[in-house]
C-alpha cells in the first residue's frame, strides 16, 4: 500500500500540470480579476513566473503567502496555522508549494491507516483513487490550507479510533485554527467518544482543547481591532 499510495500521488501530481498547458494555449487570463493573481502584489520573478508554477498560488494562495511574509493586514478571514507553517519553512512560494504537497502525501498515508480499521486494501485503493480523481482535488496541491486541514482531520479521527483522546483533541485544536469549519470536529469527536466508551467520563476532558484554537485567534483578532481603534 505504501508503494501504491506513493505512485498514485506522483502520477496525480504530474497529471495536474496538464490543464495548465491547455489553459496557456487556449484560455486567456480573464481581465478584471488581477487581485486573484500573485503578481498583483509582487513583481514577477523567475522561475515562479512560469505558467506551470505561479497558478498554484493564485486566489487564496496569494493571501496565505502575504500573511506568511508580512503578517495580517485586511485578510483576517484566513486562519493562521497554515501561513505560520509557510513562514517557518521560509515564507517563499516554493516553501508553500512543497509544504502543501508533502502535507497531502502524509495525509494519504494517515488516511490509509484510518480506513484500514473498517475496509480491505482493495476498497481502500478505490477510495484513494476516487479522492485523487475528484475534480477539486487540485486544491490539495495548491498553496491552500486544504492539505493541512485534511491531514489534521484524518489524524484526529485516527487517534480517536485508537482511543487516544488527548492526541485527537490536540489535532482538533489545530484543525480549528486551520479553517473555521474545523471547529465541527468537536461534536464529531464527542459522538465518537460516546460510541466507543458507551458513556461520558473524565476521559472526555481533553476534548475541551478543541475550541481553544479558534477562541485564541478570535481574541488576537479582537485585540488587534481594539489596539487600532483606541491606542
């Protein structure tokens, strides 16, 4: 399965460059939407300016790279964990690009470990192929937070299935500061806990860590507005 996952990932990652060739030949960049392009904010530079590379940082990727390099300005809608990791990796296009792809590759291995609880290897292969072939799977290869979110999500459920509630909750906490919908791991883990343990107990206490992530970010954002208005 390790070999299957690795080969499938490499084929998928390589095939994703094909639409860029096609679009470069037949589809002109739509005017009036330059704010979605990385070159709206910085001057083009080689080799990132190549048409096979810079589109992976358009739209949300623009904001994640800006936050990683300059901090927050007016883009508070993008939660901080992913740009923080990019910053730690160098705050450059390639650090974000490589990070997204490696995170997704790691998530495929964890996804396999999660699925093996309930399914055969044959069924798991079909699930992984279906995931890679899904029309919007290219988000996982872009400088977007989807790859990190998916990794934390499957890690949280994997640890929950192993009844490692603290580890599951820590992953859930980080999930909630990756994308705002990550907070909904809270009721999911409560349900999983009751399903496995059959009753509420003190083992559930670590799950209270999950909202800490999004609450901390909310306080940071709120205090930022407070400083701007009153200090």
